[in-house]
C-alpha cells in the first residue's frame, strides 16, 4: 500500500493554490437527444428512444441541481447547442443555480473526417445557441465523444476559449499549445478519461449503445472513489463526467452524492468548476505542450535479393 501522505511528483512549474493538494471537478454533459440523433437520425421518430434521452433535462437536471445545492459545490455543464434550443428552461435553471455552462458542440457532432471550416461552423453554431437561450459566453470546451481534432485547439483560441477538457495524456492540467513555436496562443487542458465517464458504466439502448450490462451504482462508486483517492495522492485533477440522463436516475444520483460527500471530506481537495481550475492553471508558468500527429510507418522494406 502507498502512503496517502507521500509527496506527489508534480510536473515542472505546476502547483495548486496555497492549502490545496489536489482538485476535483464534477462535470455534466447535457447531451439529451443530440448524440443519438447525430449517430442515428432515424431515432427522431422513435418515441421510446427520445424519452430515454429526455430523462436528462426533464427529470434528472432538477434532481442533480438539488444535490449540488445540498453539497454546496459549483459544477460545470457542457451543453450541446441543440440541447439548449430544445430544453431552454433546463439550461436556464442550470445557469440560474450558478453553475458554469460550457460548449459541447451543436448536435454532438463527430470530428472524425470533419475539416477545420466545418468544425469552426459547428463551434459558432453552438456559441450562438448558448447565447440565444441563456445569454452565456462559455470559456470552456469539451469535444463530443472526446473526439478532438488537431485543428480544434487553434479554433478554440481564435474564438476566445480558455480551456479544453477531454485529452487523456496527463493527470495534471497543463498548458496546451495551439501550434508549434513560442508565440502560438495556448489554452489550459483539464485531462479526462473514459473510466471517469458514466456512459460506459450504465448506458444501454438496444442496438444503439452499450452491451446490455448495466453496472451497479455501488461498483461504480467504488471505482470512482478509488480514482479520487489515488488522484488526490498524485496531486492531480479528478474530472468526473456524468450525463444527466444516465447518472440522474435515483440510485445512481445517490451514489454520486456519496462520492461528492467523500470528496468534500478530503483534506486539501479543491472542488471547483472547470473554469476556476483553468483560471488558476493559466497563472502558472508552464511549458506549452505541443501535440503533433505521429507519422505512420509504411510496410517494411524486404532484404534485397
Ligand atoms: Zn457528450
């Protein structure tokens, strides 16, 4: 067993505010119908599937807002523009409760095979919807499905975003370069991971998503709690991603509240919205991380005969 009090190995230049040894952000992606409509547009005509997704804004958001209020924490909601257009009252209730609203595409579009102009148009469409519905101008972005293109960091910087949350190569937030070179604008990256996403644990729609194996909230709570404890020991940033239609169901919401209680009882753990963590990280003198695509090697050249 490792000691919970050993000194973490922090990246060069990285530190938390005084008195803080690690951070946690509880985030919610208000996907509602959007990812299903993007992947399977025919489901717009399936009442059963649409109600499965509508559970999020209709039933889960009020429950989750009560939990966040009881626990007195500020969360980040990543909201596709389409969700805002379809569920404006739910989105305004999130805003009115004081939580951060961030960008999550318009119709939860896949970035695979999309060119930069297409991605920029989607980015603007999402911004317009969040402004129209809630009068907010987000500073944070999370790629739908965490499908982040190499072009997107520069697009985010061009449109005034300050952070992204979804890359998977670190435990600590870092400075994300938008291009090589010392003068390129930078963003803050708050890394995430599939193991801290509720979709894989709970979600099942026959023929659309999931294996049909739906995890017990007790097992999910145990898994997330272990990661929270270990991430705290590492001095990193625990970013949990829940979807209201997934984790807002009763026993799952109870498990989530227990996890939040555990986080609140952890000495030195800073629980904050992503934008607040990103604002702290932006003050640090961190070397920018430049991501470049690897070159895929061709087939081996055989020996000369
Ligand atoms: Zn999503």
